[in-house]
C-alpha cells in the first residue's frame, strides 16, 4: 500500500531541496569532525602544559639541589 503511494508521488529536480540535502550532508560530516577535533586539541594542550610544568619543576629542583634520586 505504501509503495504504490510513493511511486505515484511526483519526483522532480527541485534545486531548493537539493541544496537542503547538501547542507544537511555537510553538517552531518562536519559535526563529528569538529567535536572530536576539539577534544583532541584540548587533550593535546593539557598534555603539553603538564609536560612543560614538570620540566620547569625539575629544572628548579636541579638548580636548588633538591632533586630526588631516581
């Protein structure tokens, strides 16, 4: 019953609908890229900051002579 109804509908080239489908596809593709890209950048920045803070602490301890034995 549904198939004959769908086949009876006029199917034409509607430029407005094609544009809507195009932008919907672009948003569907970019959304996960932006979300996971942002998460990756935030994690990388946090790792970079922690590594440099550790290096600074080790440098200060070495200058003071309070470095712990490894």
